[in-house]
C-alpha cells in the first residue's frame, strides 16, 4: 500500500483518490448548478422580452367619430392652413377656446379665462387691439385667426384629428395573433367594424413619445412621464455623483484606516445600501417635502403654485437612495489603484491632493463610472420612494423645472397596467420598451466615457 506525503503527514493512496473524486464531484455539481442558473436566467429574460414585444405590436382596428373622407375631398395632410382653420371653425366652434388653451396659453388653466389676452398669449402673435380683452370676449373668428397666426399646418392638422376625426382603437390583437391568425382577424374586423381601418400598428411610435398622458389609450402618450424621469435624473446626477465620489475619496485616501470612527462610517454605508427603497421615500417625504418645503417647493424664488412634492424633492430622495452604491463602488475603484503609483507620485514631489487628483482618480475613473451606471440603473426604475414623496399617477401638465409636479415612466406603466381597458396593456408594453431604451442610452453614455478615459490612461 503506497503512501503520499501531504504537509509532512503520510496519506494512504486510497484516501487521496477518494478525496480527489469527492472534490471533482463537488466541482461538477456546482458547475452544473451554475449552468442551470444561467439557462434559467436566459429563459426568464426571453419570456419577459416575448411578453413585452408581443404587446407592443399587432393589428388594430381604427374607427372614427367623423370619417376623414367625408370631412374633406382631399386628405387632411394636403389641406392648407386657412382651409384647416375653416374646418375647425365649422365643425367644433365651441372647442376653439379649449384648443387655444391647450396649445398657446402661457398661464395656468385655472386663470385662463381671467387673465387678459396680453398675458394669456405672451410672446405669441395677436392683434394689439385685443390685448386687454379676455378669452371669453373673443369671437370664434378671432380665436380662429389667432390659431392660424401661431400654429403650423402640421399642428392644426393634428388638432383636427384629435378634435374632429377622433380616431379610436376599437379592438387590438397582439403580435403572435396578428402573425398566425391574420385571415381570422380580417374577417372579424370586416364583420364588426365595416367602416373601420385594419392596420398593423406599432404602439412604440413618435406620437406615443410626444403625446401627453390621456385617458384614451389611442391618444395616450409618454411625454409627461418621460420629461419627469429626465428632470429627476438630472437632479440625481447633480446632487449625488459629486458628493458620492468626494466621500469615497475622503474615506479611501484621507481618513485613517485604523480609526474606529472610519470603520463605523464604512459599515453604516454598506448597511444603507441594503435598506428598502420605501424607507428612503419616507425620509424624503419627512425632510425634503415637509421640513424643507420652503425650498423644495420653490417659494424662496417666488413659485407659489406647488408644495414640497416636486421634482427637486424626488431627485434628492433618489440621490440619497443611490448614494451608498456610488460611495462603495467608487471606494473599491480607488482601492484597486496600485500603491506603487501613489509612491511614484510622492517620490516626484507631488502633494497628497496632486496625487489623488492627477494619478489615483484618473486611474480609478473606469470603476467609478461602472458604479455610476449601476446606480443610475436602480434610480431610473424606482417607484416606491417617488410615490411616497408625491409622484402623481395621472398628471396632464409637463414638468418644466425642479419645482414642478411630476410623474415618471415606471409609475405611468403601473397606472396603465391597472386600467381595465385591454389597449392600455399595449401602451404599457410600449412604455417599457421606451424605458429600456432610455436606460440603455444613459448607460451607453457612461460606458463610452469610461472606455474613453481608460484608453486615454
């Protein structure tokens, strides 16, 4: 019976081979488990992608309140601006003031009929003699003239489609049904909607991105929620990135590593990274939306029509949410920079600050931007803290600054999926695609910057 020497201890060959087989078997089990986990992940991702794409495309039947062919002998897109205005004047004279308010008004809706024309149409074209009149004092012909002077042919044509033609999606089918059962769909459309138009429709289109929120799935758009998301992400970037990177630099390069206080701070930062997001929402509500309402509402600069539940409060709340992630990743990136580079910099006579800013930070920028990508990915998809802070589930006014009321794309998706109309499930699928595209765009920008700095180094 042969023996092997392991750490000066004799081991029997049978025991050695048994131990080797056991280790190989354990490694094989874990290898198979990892493979199964990857396959399961791919299957789940493919199932999610299938459901999203299946709902974002397919056949729909458009019906109209007024048949476009009966409205005009020529297509709407070929009519001139005066002809389109005449159509508005003939078909919807009582809606002209609403059209004026929605497309040209420069004042809040609650004072639209109270302010003079000079304030309502500030910066727009109108007869100077009408400056002191109010909207209700204008005749239909005068309102039509204002619309004609300030709107383009495309804008008026769009208004006519929305106000007169009023296209409505009466029935829709998903992508798989549209590809596999086309003849059956055509038969159903011909029987139930003889005057309707059956078209293959993409719910992800330019109108969907540029239209505001609507209670009608046909006209529902993502513009308001998309602008809210972009405004909030701007506040997040400005508020959290500089603070997070600065905190990481201090903890890694300046704070004494053997200090009890430093260890407590780092432990708390890592614990905060795992705190549920709803807790940050409660913190944001208490601090930003209430205690600091004078500032977050904009009252300190004269804004009086909002409270503390604004874009600024939401952005600061999400900034706090992702701050631990930014600090941890930035600190690890700084720690990965070889100490030899620091020593070489000191050997050449550089100061601590010059070494950090000129040597350490440029070499760590790739890892820092990776942490920023992860943080942005989390922030852009959060809903719970924003609901607590005061995000609206339905808002018809676009945010135009840090003191505006807001909603965001994930909340809009939730609102659409909770609606009973089946067509809103299609708009939700389209919104998910837009959200993923926005996330990929932001991440691509960060990856580009990371690679650019890496190549430069």
